[in-house]
């Protein structure tokens, strides 16, 4: 489609598009991403549609997306509407300075050389449990919904990544987290009933009585997740992680003669879902209601903590993510990482420790001013979008350093993610191997905040935006491989060959360079699946112009990712599953220019590389152990529906154990 003539046109009204109906607009005409593709073919590379009282402008070619949403012009479309059940700006639906601060804090916390190790450890821990369950299912010789096994694993990977270790099996935290993501999986954001409940949350209970089908209370689900994450934050600020508490409890009950004070603390009055299993911790304040954001910080600061030093001192956590528990209560010499400039000290009492941790300086090197300047520099702009409109920030020359997760491919012009950008400084060495959540809590943006609303919302967003996205990606890739068994066999042969060369059976992230065909299968599955078929809405913060069309302030601007992935100018036979299209003549992986599975520009998903690692390791391990087939029918006949993301509807498969040849 020719977009060149548009720029020569004088500024006019909104682009063409479906007229819709009074009041509701085109809400009843919309049937998912296929409708976006139909409108693209009908109205061209840019069109306008009205959904209720919302004006939405869709960009449908990679040229327009790069020009107006990923370059300098994208600064005017960085804002977002208020998110469903949101109580602060956060990461997903945040706007303005709060969003920039949140993203900057998370990026600095993740800018560490131990990130890959932490991410892979979280994936490998859950993979063991997934494979155990899949082998059990394979023995039953029947078809089943593989997503039922993968869903909790995706949630556990994210919690393990944040906490530095997996939540213990059968723990209360794990059960709560699984219940939350199970609810989240069932949320249908396209349902008028759900949309009404989001606008009128106090009516949720009454709506359930009269609804003709069940619907998920998103506010209630969000509050439950807030409480769980709030407890993790509380424990880390007290010097103990949630993950260590279960281990400490078990070992103390078995090996330690408890003092009378300890016995008293071991049976606290039940004030919440977690207190009953934390004999080392007694929170005397009532259960915190994180839905009331004004009450969060006072509760955290005033909660009483009873910890018996003698009991803790006898227990050692061998995992490098956590220090000896007893040492937390003793004054320690300052630990300094000379290479990275890290500086930490431990104080003598839990309350002192909490106060110090809340206000402590960043765990990153002390050149944060340089980091901010680099982030605000023009070189960072297209990836981060932090440059103010009237900024006169001096440009910082990027230093040539090893990139954390280098761009993969051969010369493909793709937008780099945050971790592929040089921040103009060395990464933190993280020699004490602090967990990601602990590093996040230490960032000045959160340590100096008046309350924890932004921190909590950002962490909730990670689960709301990350878990079902990875799950849906896994299902789409496995579905296509189950339908195209020849391609599945080629991927399995590649996996077997690489494992034989290494003389091991364990799949690792470092093997990805030697498995280009498998990675091409994953890319093609994500392209066709388009888990996020449109970018989340970008909101025009000012009156703007796109290709000669007037875009009023407040208009939603979206990239139709589904249309990008189905563009006939970019792909031959775009509806066909052809992994080979992503390999060059030398067999090297090369992702297409229009490939955008995780969002657009500065609003791209912060955890995209964790998702890629999870997809690669999980799928490679499943194909190593099993042949996967599904009931008869073409892949194009598989039904999909919109939930939080684009999902396959009731995907079921068969697994047959393979005989290993390595």
C-alpha cells in the first residue's frame, strides 16, 4: 500500500474508517484481530474507528509504526489510558513522570550481570516440575489441555525470578498465586459485563447474582495479588525473604529448642492468609488492605516484627541469593563491591534494617546521574522515550560494552529492546547476588517514595501482563508444531544433535545459537498467533498529526500487530506456517522487520527477553522428551478468543514419550 501521498495532503480530520452506530460505535462489529485486518484491507494503512465514546486510530504498516510510534514523533503518543483495576500508574498503563520513574527504576534494577543467571534458574526450576507432570499425562494416553500445566509454571517462573528462588511446593504463597493467575486467565476484557464491572466495581457482587454466566472480579483478583506481593515486600524490607521463611520454619521446628518467646511467636493469632505459616514473623497490625493505597505505607512502617536471633542463627540458607538469617540481626562490616561500586551495610535491629532499606541508596554504581543522562540521550530515545519535549540534556556517547542479551539475527532492521541498549556505564556485578525484587526495592524511585502504590502497581502489572502472554505463546507454538509434524521432527533432530555434541541432556539458554530452526519455529508461531494482536492504546498527549490527518489530544493510537504480522508486503503466503522464512541462506535466524510480538517502541514489554528464554527452554525440553499431536483438523481451523491476550480456545493435545538417542 502506498503511504507516500498521505504526507503531501494538508491536515484534515481523522482518517477514514467504519462509521459505526450511534453511542456504541463499532463495538458490535469487532470480532477480534481478524476484524482489524479486514479494516486494513478496506480503508488502508491508517484508519479511524470509534468504540463507544473512544476515538481510536490504527497504524497498520511497519513504516508508519516506526515513524510515528517508535521514533522521535512517538514522544507525543507515550501516554496510556487508565488500566483495568489500576490504583496507580505502574508499568503497563502508566503515563507521565510516574511511568518514567517506574520504568527507570526497574531497568536499573535489572541492569546487572547476574540477570541471565537469575532468569534461567527460575525457568529451570519450574521446568523440572512441568516435565514431571507431562510425563504423568503421557502415561495416561489421553488428550488434555497442556495449558493447565503450563499456566502455574509461567506464574512460578516470574515469582522465582523476582524472589531469587522458587516458592516451595505446596506453600500457601504458591497456592494463592496459582488461584490469582487462574482467575486472570478467565478474564474476558471484551465482555460488556466485565467492562461495566470495571467502571462500577461496587456492583460486582450484585452483578454476579443476575449474570447469565460467571465473570471474573478483576478488582478482587488484583487485591489478592497486591496482598501477596505486599507481604513479599514486607519480608524483604525486614531482611528475610518469603522463600527463606518456609525453609527456616521447617528447620527450626525440627532442630532448634525454641525459647518461650519463640514458642509464643510460633503460634500467632491469624491476621491474614500468611500469618498462620510464619512462626518467625508476627505482624501485629491487622491485615493490610492494599486496595486502599493511602494505608499501605503506615502499616508497613508500624508493623511489629518479632524475630528470635538465637533461633535464626542456627539456620543457614545455602542459596547464594540470601545471607545467613541470623546475621541479619547483627551489625556487620560494610560489604563493598569495588568493581561495581556497590555499598551496603546491615544494622542491628529489624526496625533499623527496615528504615535503612527503605531509604538506602541504589545498589547500582554511584554514577546514576550518568545513567539518567544516557537514558535521556537521543541514542536511547527510540527504545525508552524518556526525553522531555524541551530537554537540553547533553548527549552522552555510548560506551562499547558487552550487551546483556545481544540482538540476534543477521542484519535485520529491528527495534532494540532496553537491554540491548548501552546505558553508558558498566553493569552492576551484584556480587552479593541480591534478588531482583530486593534490587527493585533499593532503587531511589521507590525507596524515597511517600507510599508503595507505584511499586505495587508495577509488580502487579508484571504478573497481569506477563503470565498469560507467555502461556498463550507456548500454546500457539506447540499447536502449530502438533499440526505440522514434519517441522516438529526437524526441530527435534536439531535438538538431539546439539545435545549429543554437548554430551548432556539439559536444555540451556546458551544453546539457542545452535538451534536456529527451533527458534524459527517459535518466531513463526508467535507471528501467526499474535498474542498481543494490537499494542495497548497509546494516547495522544497533545494535538498531533499523522500523515496529514489531525489526531486530537486524547485520541487512542494503536499499532495493529496482527496486521503487521499478516502484511503481504513483508511475508509471502502470510497465513501459512513457514519457519524457514526466518532463516537466511546460511541457516542463521533473522527476524522480520515488522515482527513485534511484545509491543511497540518505548512501551514494549520490559520482560520480553525473559519471555523468550522461557519459550525457548520450555519448548525445546518438551520436544526433546515428547512427540506432540493434536486432534484432526488444520491449524487455521483452531478457534481463538480474546481474553487478557489472544488465546487459543480449548487447545488439547496428545503426548507420546520419545526414546532419547543422546
